[in-house]
């Protein structure tokens, strides 16, 4: 029995070592701050949040090893005062939170090979830079007429905020900045109903064919 216990201990220790090598040797993590600036009647209103991107090897049997990325973070909230609110989500038409910074600092298409992926991820994990997002890479923008009512959501066109939020309002810019700051928390204080919706559910409580918004909780709050 003692011998069997020793053998099991060696096996467990070996597995733990392999996991540690995988986690620390083949996992990359970086944080970026997304800042949204809105001009309201000549004054700048802004909001920002720090998002983490974690990339690790995805060992799928029968397929070459590639890196898959996940996100830890929240959407960005901008308080427009008497003019309402604006949210920049974790998803967009051509970008998502896990690749928005990578695209901002790497104009060429995302790397296809594992070696190229590793080189870019190593660079991103140590990079300290700042960039303004082009309009074709912006996240989804929306507003709530009533922050306590998810059914009051309205999508906002980045090139015409005034159409939804009223005259005198325009999107000035969205900035991405690499940082070592911790991930931002607390979006539930702005949208208290978020905590009552299960991950993957649509915020209006409907299914895909019924949903007016087709927005899921992970677009507002993505936790690892």
C-alpha cells in the first residue's frame, strides 16, 4: 500500500509539473485600458475600463496546437449627465475584446502559425503603447433610456450618436492603451439587472428568434 501511495504521489507530482509548465510556459496575459471620449455640447465626457486577455494553447486531438484567447473584463460606461449614457461593449462588428488591442497595434492580419502567434503574444504581454481605434474596429455602442430596464436598450451608430442621443453629441474617439492596472469591476452597479441573468441568456429574456436586442450578458461582463 505504501509503495502504491508513493507511485500515485509521483504521478500526481508529474501531472502538477506538466500543468505548471503549460500554464506558465504557454500562457500569455496582457491588460489594456479602453477609453471612450464623447463630445457633449462642446465638452468631453469620458469613461474607461481595463480588460484582461488570456491566451493559452488549445490542445484539441487531431488538430495542430494553436492559441485560444479568453477575456476577463467589463464593458465601458460613459455618463453623459442629463443627456443619458453610452456603453461600449466587449463585442463589435469586426473585433471582440480578446483581439481588439492586438488589431490596434498589429495592422497585418492575425498570425496563422503557432510560432507567429507566440511572437505576437510575447510582444503584447510586454507592450506599453497607445492607439486610437479606427471606426471599422469599434465595439458595439448602445444606450439605455432607463438603466434599470434592459428592454429600454437602443443601439447607437458611432458615426451618428446624435440620431439616438440628441443634437450636440458625437463620438470623439476610442483609445486603447496597454497597462499593468487591474481589471475594472462594478458594472452591476450601473446595470443592476445583469446579476439576475444567466450567462449566455439574452438580456431581454427572449430566445434568439424573439429577442429584440440579441444581446447576451457576456457582451457586458465576461468573467473567467
